[in-house]
C-alpha cells in the first residue's frame, strides 16, 4: 500500500513561509534551515491534508490565526535552541 503523494502536513508550508518572512533563508546555511524545520515541526501538532485549497476555503479565520501563532512560537523556540548550542 502506498499513501497518496499529495498527502502532506499543512504546518510544513506555514513553517517555511514564516522562515522566509523572517529572512532566515537568506541568512542561514541549509543545514541550519533543515534542523530549524525539523525542530519546529516536532513542536507542532500534525495537520495532514491533500489539497491546499481545502484549508484555505474551509478553515475559519480564528483557526488560521491560532496556527500562525503556534508556528511563530515553534520557530522562535527552535531558533533559540539552535543558536544556544
């Protein structure tokens, strides 16, 4: 049995978007960014989806805001952990 190739964790996109918004993709090396993504995602609950449009269309604004805040906190904690190694 094989899972569909379209299945992914919605938080992956949110974490990457936040890292880009912070400019970390321009400042840090690929190894740091890979560790940052892994640590951040491990701090977040999984949210598996097949299609991005489903999340955009059906998710209430309050839930989007909550997910965004969780991502900001997870990335900040992950940066702190990596920077203090």
